[in-house]
């Protein structure tokens, strides 16, 4: 697919602006506009939404989001080399694309977005997990955004949607699934990117729930799961003993065998334990 909007194909854009991907910025460009349009469509109806994109690079996904009818796209790009290419897209879609030059970890993005908000991004590999955790742990819930449609390394995607007693199950799965519906919507091979990474990639969609799946104090849940999975091979009565002088009794009250290990316990069990620790 050469073009979707009268703008040049992405390979021409990269040549024109000398946009060679930089490893230190976690850049792997997706140049097939069929694929970027497919990711945009996976985010659902965008027509009434502001869409936040992080790491647009030459703008393939940006163009897909705009072509699919996003009300507005706010694109955050750290690499100044990409700004002229993104400015060309902004000219083709007057008033619908705002480009912020800076680090998404440092900007107050809420100032630039009006609800409803969806976040759609081929995240730079080096900051993807940190950004996800920030979006999942705002000060108030429900969050500013209604859904996240994000590209990760396949292993990270598997960690987000993992279930108990599986290889990838851990704190990231619990954090994501506590407040969201999480599912993998697309997988991509290394050769879909330029340059090709050494790993496969996957797109995960997380839809915000109005309230957590199970009631508990979120900070207690975070502290409990951190301790449990930091020593995931140990029995919970050992890994969690610093939490309470009679942790075995609290585990039993939550319906958890004290000899169980973290990877055996589902979200509901950890929430029950958090309630036992902090009845509130």
C-alpha cells in the first residue's frame, strides 16, 4: 500500500528526512501502511476521540489514526529528526494533529487531551513497560483514557495477558487485569519492521473497567504482589512473612494455602489477601 492520504510512501519519507532508526531510542519503524491502518482499526471507533500516540517516528501509525477518523491525534516524539515529517502530516490534516516534542515520561499529557481519550502506539521498546505501568496506576480511576492499544515485544505482551500457573504470569499481568480487560489483538514478525528487531511483536488492547475486578486497597495489593513475585519460587508463608507477624493465618483467611507459591495464585486470591492485610 503506497499511500492512504496523498502523502508519500513511508520509505520515501525516511529517505527525504534521513530518518534512520536509532537503537538508543528504541526505534523500529513499521512502514507498511496496511499494517498501521489495521492497528488503528483495532482501537475501535476513533471518530469522537482524542488519540494519544507515543513515538510516531515517520508517522505511519499517525496517518492510519487520522485516516480512520480520529477527532484529534496528539503525537509525542522525542526525536527531533522526525518533526518535519510529522509537520507534513499535520498540514495534510489541518487542525487534527498536534505534535509534542519531548519525552512522554516527563510531559503532562492530560493538558493536551480532551475525553474520551484512547492511547494507540507502537511504543519504543526501551520505555514501553514503564509507560504502561504509569497509565495503569493514575491517582484516580477510571483514568483519562478508555482504552490502550499498544505494540510491545511479544514476551511483554504475553506477560500482560498471562494467567496463573503459566510461564509469563507475574505482577504485570495482575496490574493490567486488576482494572482492565486485556487481550492480544495482533502479532507481527520481525521482518514487518525496519530495522528488523530480534524478537516478534504483538499488539495488546487494554480496555479500562469502571471499577477494579475485586475490591481491595491498591497500594496493599501492589506491595503484596511485589514481595510475592520477588521470591516467586518460595512458599508464600516465607516470601510474605515480613508483611504480618501471623501471615499464615491471613493466607488461610484469604483462602490461600500458606505453602502455595505466587505463580499459583490468581488475581482474586491476591485481592482477598490484600483485604485480610488491610480490612479498611
